[in-house]
C-alpha cells in the first residue's frame, strides 16, 4: 500500500531519545515495542547533562503524580485506556479504509480551488496519511509534488525542511520559498518548531477526481437504524 505509517513514530522516537527518554518510556509513549525503539534510536547520542536533567524531571514528575487528585489520576488512566482501545478498534487500514479516510481528510482540510491538490496541516501524522492516500489512489508524478513551509522567524528552516523532506519523501529541491511569519505574542505564544507544510500537486484532473470523491462521500445517504448506520447501495 505504500503507507509510511511508522515514519512519524521513528522520528518521534529519535527526538525523545535525544531528550533523554529511556527506551521503556518511549515504547510506552508511542505504543510500539522496545525492540523497535532500540532499532530506531540506538545511534542517537544522549548528552550526559540532558540525561541527568531527565532523571531529575522524572523524580519531580513522580512526586507530582503522587500529589495529583484521584480524579486527575483517573482521567489520565482513562485517556490512556481509550487510546489503546481506539487502536484495537481501528486495527490496520484496508485499501478502502484509506480511500474513505483520505477523502474525508481532504473534504475537511484540502483546498477546493480548481487546478491543484493542496493540503496543509502541522501534524506530521496528517501529512503522512494524506500522502499515503494520494500516492496509492491516484497516478502521481513524484517530480511535480511541491511543499511550501509556513515557519515563524527565528526557527531553524534547514532543520524543518530536512524533517518534512524525510517524512514526505519529497526532496528539499522541490520545496518552494517558505513563508516566514513574524511571531506575535499577543496572538499566540506556542509555535510549531517544524512549521506547517502545505503539500501541493498541480494537476486539474487529479483535483477534479479528488473533488469527485469528496462529493460522493458527502452525498451518501446515511440512515440510523437501531443504532447502526445503513449506507445505501449508491454509496
């Protein structure tokens, strides 16, 4: 299927390892095996000062957890339980699952202007999912894929371009001129360190085919029957 579903986890594992996390902590955080974490991050150097700071942070975190109100502890446990339950319910995406998921994603976040497929999102997982859908269900000329970054001034452009290039499989040479936003603390204080990429594929036919899928999805006649959703044969 060409779904690059573990790229995000691998990159995140390497980031966490560089920040001093143990393999066990990373495994628990990402929901992957320790052997996978080891394979992905064994070559990541961990500075001794960073490691010591992480150990101290863990001690402080443990003390904080012990001070948490029982309701907050219950909430944290519920969130983790439901995340795992969600993984089990969804399982592995089939080809049709990816078609429907990608269409819904584009219906909500994609550009509706004729002439080019455009999808922007700061969440790497969204970008990976969309590109997997685009590459699998459309005939794509890889040399025509473009990325344009929205990145605040003061953040590392080279690092951001390397990150998104590795994630998307699109060479940096196919990245357009970035938009460097001026930070405004009165509007927002948090900034995405890797910016927000916009993936562009200029092809009217592909965009119209995409919008055909969107129209088909939004035109489906869904009727609730005894708590179940019945989809008509036309869908």
